[in-house]
C-alpha cells in the first residue's frame, strides 16, 4: 500500500509498504510530527501497490477501484486513519455487491 499524509501547511509524507507494523509506526510518528488539531487537520490518501503472486500474475494489495481511491480525508489521530482505511474497504465491498447484483439482472 502507498499511504500519503499531508499536513495543513502542505508538507507531505508517503510510505510504500506491505509491512503492517512498519505502517502503523509510520502513521503514529508522522501524526506526532505534524501535530494535527481541530484547526489544522491532516489529510490521508491510500493507493494500492502491485503484489506479485506465486502465479506471476499477482494482484493489488489494496482497494484498486477508482470509485474508492483518490479521496483525501481529514484525520486527527491514528485511529482516524484506521477508520478511513476501513471505510475504503467497506465502500469497495458495497460497490462490488452492487456490481454483482447488476450483473445478475
């Protein structure tokens, strides 16, 4: 996954990793550095990376639907970041279910 956190002042940090513990530490450290508050929230955006598979075809390691990606969301805490990411997964699941229903009709 590629995750970008942008401060209210335009500073930006990105990480590209599949290591969840590294990602968690990076989120906590970045938010501590940017010190978001009610008047100075930070925004977060996530994108997939290509994860090679044993079959040499691989797959995206994160939600890869353009209807879900690319939305900058304001956050204040590491928990907010988790909620944003969870929301992307839930939105993708809803869209996939709606697409499947439409395909059956």
